[in-house]
């Protein structure tokens, strides 16, 4: 199985791919859960994780991709809920290649007992990007599902925690990351970018649980001497308001300063405040 092909399975929807404007009034995630909700993450491939969603008598498998921007369902799932996809939206992969989506009016499901409704929801054939040996997916779950929430992504313990109102500030104080959000041309997606200290100001790295190549740094960052790459391919990265860490990186050509993938998430839990997303 080719390493790059597998990585592009997830990178395909990263870096601002949009898939329609979400109707904020219709989103179940607008309501804070009265109790903490813990959503299990399940192994998918290498360090990638999936979530299981329940819809009626069906259990669905969604890849959890924080860099994907949009929550997406497959054409097969769209057909099963009686949706005929419509419209056309265009997003872009990390390398600038365009990706086209359609939409369905809505879909509802539950994540470990937490009700979610997306209206509209993006439709894209993610399985067309998968090697045949990997299990089929019903879609991709993104940060868009958690709009207006405070969540903790805990890769080492394989879980996502959706915090109740009285837990939020404590979680952010313990392991919160400062972020800014990209919402796509139409404001319907959510991608989180984390500040990394550079020589001439902050650099912005995408937080991407769909990246299994490690920490990525775009070549222009090194060409402009904004970070210093050592002979052993490590860089000192001061991420958010945390102390600098020596991290091994891969130099790439992308339309971002860099990417923090599963290798970074495995270092420990991170909390995100998604209440301020436009």
C-alpha cells in the first residue's frame, strides 16, 4: 500500500474544502449537552481513528478528520436516507487541487447517545480515494459537527469529550490550544489553525487528525528562515502558548505553513473552543 496514497485519503478534504453553508439554527451541536459526552474513537488504519454513529437500526462508520473542514456522507448513505444530492461546491486540497461536493438537505444520527443533525450535509465519494484493502466509510466527521462546543481530543485514550457548560473553562485551562478558524468561501466549514512561533511572527499550522505523515512544514517556511531545520530533520516548535518542543518534521509543498497531524495528537489531549467560530 503506497504511503502517500493512504495519506491523501484524509488530506483530500483538508485545508478549507467547503461543502455548502450550514444552517446554524438546524445544528444539534448548538445545544450544550447537560452532561459531559464521551465519544469513543476506534482504530481505522495506523494512527487514524473512526467514530461509530447510530441512525435507526444502522451503525455507521465515519473517519474523524479535524482537517477535513466539512462533515461528509457518502453517496450510498445519501441514497439510503432518500436524498438526491444537489448543487455544486468547490474546495481545495492542501496542494491546491480542487475538490467538488454536492449536498443533501439534512441527516441526523447519534454519537454515543449525543444527537447530531446536519442541515445541509456535504456529499462526497470518499471511498473512491480508499485502497480496496481498507474498510468502507459512510463519511467523514469533522470539527463542523462540534460547532459551538468545547471539546477535548484525546488521541492517546481514543476519545472525544464534549464538555458540559460547567466543565468548559477547566478543560481549556488545562490543555486548551489557541486557534483561529478557516470556514471556507461560504462559511460552512471549520478547520482549526494553531499558532506556531516563527522568527517574524506566528505561523499557522492546521490541526489535522487525518495526517499520518507526521508534522509537515511547507518549504517556504524554511526558505524564508522562519524556522530552522536541523540536519536530523527536527525543528523547535513553540505551539500555541506551550513551551518549544523538538519535533521531527517532513518538508512538503502545500498551501499552508504546516500541519500538526496524528503524531502531535499522540503527545497528549488538546482542548478546542469552537464557540467563537463565525
